[in-house]
């Protein structure tokens, strides 16, 4: 049985979703798992998102060690982890799940003349908000090239803002797509006005 099949059967049998399998030099076998996602039906209240924890990884590790030993798969070290904040987006379900989130995409081929001078012709990497394309076919990201204001910095209202740009794409045009890893270490938030919660 192929490694992909062994791992996928074991992971899904425990109630998790396989995100990625990676073999590295030195015999490292890295498995990335996530909790399964179900689309929210119309009118339903979405439940708070849950995340893979250490106990989930331990449970999958123990079961995979047994399954890989039975199948005679050779490896020196097994590592099971959550997808992390820069989770790869692999298929249509992942794109549906993370619609509205900030993502980083890399195209297989540069934009070329298709961008009509809006972006550099050799540009392949983009960061923007993931959305379903207006036509209903494919996906798009929207972004603006306006720099982020630093905390405490005043932004002039008179300054003309750069336009919002939109890039439509099909999944087969992507080399890679990931959630954008945006971390707020300082925890600064705008102060709430008195009476607001």
C-alpha cells in the first residue's frame, strides 16, 4: 500500500483531515493534520473554529507508528503537527473554507501583459483577501498597495488612496497558496469608545 493511502486512511479513521505529507532528508516523515471542516448551511450560526492541539497530534502519532510498522514503511523520525498560521490551501474545499481570509498566492507563470500595466509584468506573488470570483467560476484576491499605518501614526484624509486591485485565477494556475501569516505580537487594538464593548 502506498504511503499516501496508509497515512490518509489512518488520519481520516481517527476523525482528522490530512493536509500534507512531507519526506525530508535524514528520514524525517512530517504529517500535517487538521480538524475536518463542514460548510455552514444557510441561516445556521457558525460554531467557533477549533484547532488541532497536542493531544490530537499524540493520538495520530501513536496510531501512525503502528500502521507504518505493520506496512513496513521505513522512516527514522515521525512528526505530526497542525497546519499552523500559514496553512497551505490545497483544493476547492480549502478555498471555500478560508474565503474572506488574507492569503498569499504564487502563480506558476508571471502576469505578463495580462495585467495591462497595473502590476509588474514579471510578478508572480500576491497577498490579498480571498473571494469567490464575481462570475462564480474560479477565485480572486483583492488588495491595495497602500502601506499599513503604524500604531499611533496619523493618516491624512486628504491623501488619495491607491485603488483596490483584483486578480482572478483558477486553481490550476497556482504554484502555491497559503494563509498569510499575520501575527500581532504587541496586541495593540484601537481603544474602545466609552459605552462600547
